[in-house]
């Protein structure tokens, strides 16, 4: 399974699209009807086993499906709220009365549908228009006149559709699409390392880095309490986090000293790492990058659960978080890591892809990319079955929903 985040206009993650990875030798057969149905059934079965329905309360799921599979029993039992079926329409796909009727029935039950712009523009697809909610438009060309013309043509065909910009490569391309009133945005721009000419540290992040160094070097709790008392905003965030449902306390905590005792050094260090993503001056995509970093960190930590002790697993988690800090802070990773004292295992995994934590980080990153070979190799290296990765991945997505809210 592979996921890709989809942002809303507020620059926060609004949805995920899920797909199966295919080996290169399988691509040629992908358009054969029997192969498409097998692919669809495997995708639906995997998503069902991953309990994707748990994700739909807070995020949409865009799921590619061929029209011939819309009568599959798994879809009949599928929760409609939050699901968007992305119809895979080939040049030979017929639009007959049976398909239109099936879409109409599913639409009435609450399902939503999306279609690629090139498929929708054909006159033969006109009967599908009433059922379509989202139109996916590839913007990788960054040709503004051509994209604007295509959007205008599609809007004339059917008004009220929401446009999804796919293959958004850069932050500049995101800005362009945002001005063109796209509703959703997906592509590598979210975690892309843009031109690093404006480092974003600021007093708040500097304070957090100082606290992290104090925790790392074993500062007395009284010293940490005093540091928090000098920063009311950070103290409020700490108390809000400790009292959040995710911590599960029976009684509310009102003091900094008690909050620090409950957190402990390791959890406090992890929490401060999260604050680095949102502790400075607000930057574009900070929330989206934080969610991606949390999923990456959680996946890496869970993959290490059978091989490493608790303290090492905590450090694997921090490794995953720190692996995207250069994107948020807009400075080279070497410079980021100079700001804080870290174990050599973390810095080696991030900078050199070496050491005991490196395969867990690499496998978590491979889950975000179309890297089937890498997943198989790395899974074997850490002694985990590939089938386990899907469950770990979905659990990390669900866990992140709660943590991102509490932070």
C-alpha cells in the first residue's frame, strides 16, 4: 500500500489517496479487465483489513477504482461518508445505462466520485457529469494559460465541481493553483526541500532547542520548571498537552512541575521535538509537514518494536521527526542538527543513512513513495513481513490524527 497526502485550501491535510504498488513488469497488464478487477479487489481487501473506515471520521480517502468493480461486495458494505471513488476510465471504458444507474444509486447513498480531467472532457463521458464531485487535473506542466483554459472548459461542461491539483511539484506551483481556486492539492511539494535562503529559527524555536539541550544533558527538574515559567505561551501548551484526551489522565494538572513529572524526560523530549514544527513564526505547510513527520516517526518506531528496547525506540521516533525539520526550518539539515545535542545514531541515520536506526527511517520513507523494491529489501533487513507494513502504516495515520490535534 502507498499513501499520498492531499491538502485543503487551509494548507492542512484534508485527505489521503491510497493505491497499491505495482512492480514494473506488472504495468503492461494493468489495463486488462481481469487484472483491473483483481487489482481493485486486492486494494479493497487491504484497505478493509487496515480498517480504513476509522480514518474517515477526520480525513477523506480517495480510492482509485475501475467502473466494473463498483458492484463488488466490499463496496456494497463500504461506509460512504468520507470516501471518494476515483473512477479509472480507459479509452475503451463504456459509459452505459447500467454504470450511470450504479453511480446514481451510490451517490444517493452518500458516496462521492472523482474523475481525471482528460477522461471527463470527452463527450462520451457526459452522462457521468451529474455524479462527479471532484475533477483531478495534472498541473505538472505549470503552464498557467493551458491549465486555466482547461478549468474553464470543464466548468462550462459542469458547474459546481471541485478541482484537485495533482503532481504539484513546488511551493510556487502550489501558490499558482491556490490562486486558481483549486480545492485540493497533492504532489511532492509538501515535503520538498525548497531553496534554503530564509532560515526560520526565531526566538520560540531557539527557546525550544535550548530546552531540548537541557533535557538531553540531564538538567535538574527545578531548572526546567524555571525555564517554562519564563515562557508563558510554552507553559500553556505543555499543560494543554498533558491534559489532552490522548494522555488519559483522570484528574486535570494545573502546575508546570507536576506536568513535567508526569511527562518524564523521554516524553518531554519527544513533545519538544513536535513543538519545533509549530513553535516558530507560522510558515506555509507547517501543519502538513508535521502530520507527515508524525506518521513517518510513528511508522519507524513501530517497525522497531520487536528489535529495540524502549529508549532506542524513542530515539527512532525522534529520528523520524527530525528527518523533516530542515523543510520546516528552511535550513540545511547539517545546520539544523548543530542546534541540538543528539545521539550519534540519530544523526548518522539522518545525514548518512547509516547505523542501527537507518533501516527503520528508510522503510518509513519508502512507505510514502512508490518504492516496492525498497520496502521488500528493508523489510527483510529488519526481519518484518511486508504484510505487516500496511497495518503499521494505518495505525500510524490514525495515531497521528489524535496527536496532531493535541500538539
